[in-house]
């Protein structure tokens, strides 16, 4: 796969598909990690005299113009990080976008409005998607794919546009691929995987694959209650996917057959309601009161998980251990993050929530080997799936 280092971009207009899907509180960006991750590629292209047009999505406006999903706040923050003004186009392929593209001088940067304001971006109709891709491609001479968080989507800006223009991967995608290959091709062992987040169903494919790859899998977050229920334990009003119980039982049996250690919490922080000020207590994982919901792994589980990471040489972590945004339920996620650092292993933090937790809880991002920008894309890569955005860049 070619990277931007293989391109002659001086004086040429380059369309860069990045991942700027950041969380917003109104118009305030609450975590700018993805914007910062996009900067090296954009800065390198601008420094080499390219006229850079950045495109990205934000949220799920479903083909409609919705002001709350505007990338305007992102344009301002991107300009601050680049140390230069970023022209903001108020549409995607219309008059404003065309004027912004035409007005760029060498080394200057413009950002288009949210790609998903256009129905053609996410359309499942190949012709509709291709028509939009043609209008987007017409703005530039070269395409650079650098939005790793979107490469698992067959969207116009990810899949169709690179088929219309000379193309290469940006630094972020190249870095993500290097890291993921270390998790799949030649893994330093013991290889421990920590999985959290809300739903088992989101991670069925990767669990299935990891049962033949990992040495141990540590399970926390909302998904753990389906595991506990599958073992016959009471989970109270905790998040539960009843339709996945048989699948989880089959995974537990396969893990035992394959010699893969499944590590589950021994205690749980159980609350009377989904709220920071709700009454909560630490209870045994196999005895959650019927009127309470689990919102974090307990302190003994945090110690257990850290101990099972201590000798690991490779650790992949995807998904928080609890509702880390609320202080009473942040301690399990904090314990896991610290466990990764203390292990001295090659550590990969994958997924938006895990990355956000690392930053929110005050950890130094640089202390981890790699913080991925692509949760869903990372999981699908580890499952062995073909990712449309990567396929398009390889052609």
C-alpha cells in the first residue's frame, strides 16, 4: 500500500478523508483525540506544498443537514492544532465547497461540511453513491485515505472516491495497520485481551477469532452480565442480552477446550439506578441483588485483572469496564488502564470509548504503545474481515 511519502503533491489539490467524528457538548468538543490524530498527515501534505481539502463525517445525520452535526467547531480546533487558518466550506460538494477548493493556495487547508449531510455518502445504492463520489472527486487531483475509523464502511468517501483518483494511505492508517499486524501475524506472548463496553453482540466476531489467538480474555463492562447469566448467576437489572446466552456458553466451552483463560469479575459495583448519585455497593459477582444494576467491576476484580495482565507481552484493550464517565463507576476502567501500563507489554487501546477513558481519567496517552482511532474497524480487522476502505487503497 502506498503512503503519502510516495506521492508528488506539490501544487496539487489533495482530498484527505480523515476521521473527525468527535464528541460534542453543543458546539464544544469534549475530546479532540481524533482531530489531533489527523494532524500529522494534513501538516505533512501542506508542508510539501499541497492544497489540502479535508473531508470527514460527524455523527449520524442520515443524509440530512442538521446543524447540531456541523463540523464548524472542528474546523476551528483543527486550525488551532495546525497553527494556520482552515477555510470551512458550508456544504460538501456545492458552491461553498467548490469555492473553497478553488481558492486554496499551496500549503493551505480547507474542511468540507459533514459528509453525511449528503445521502449519497452512505447510500447502499451503488449508482447513487458513485454519483456523489464523482462530485467529491472532482474537487481534487489526488486522494489520501486517513480515516481509519471509517475504513470498514463501504461509503463513497472511503470506497468509491479512491477508485476515481490516484490514491495513497495517510500516516494514521499506515500506523494503525502496522499495529494491527502485531496483533495478528507475529504476536509476542502471553497475549491478553481485555474486552468491555455494553454489548456482547458487538464483539461476537472478535471473541470467536480470539478464542484461537489469545492466551487469556478478560471480560468487563456491560457485556459481562451476559457471561455471568450464562453461568447461571443473578444479574439483577443489569444490561443483559438474553439472545446471546447460548453463544456465550458455547464460547466458554470452546475457551476451556482451547486452553484460553476467560477471566470474569469476582465483584461488581451495583447501583439502584443508572446515576452517579444512586445508592451503590460492592457485591459478589455471583450475587447481584435483583433490584440493582452492575455499573462497574469491583475493586477485587480490578486487582485480579491487573494481576492477569502483569506477565503479558501483548495486550489489546477494547471497551471500558464500567460507566467511567460517572466517578463512582470509573475505578475498574482506571485499574485496567494502570494494569496495561504496569505490565510493560506492547499495549494497544482500541475503540473510541477506551481512548476517551484514558484521556478523561488523566493517563498519559504516550505511555501506551498505541491508541487506536478505529474501534469498529479494529475489531473487524482482528476478525479477519475485508475492510472496503483498505481494499480501495490497495488497488
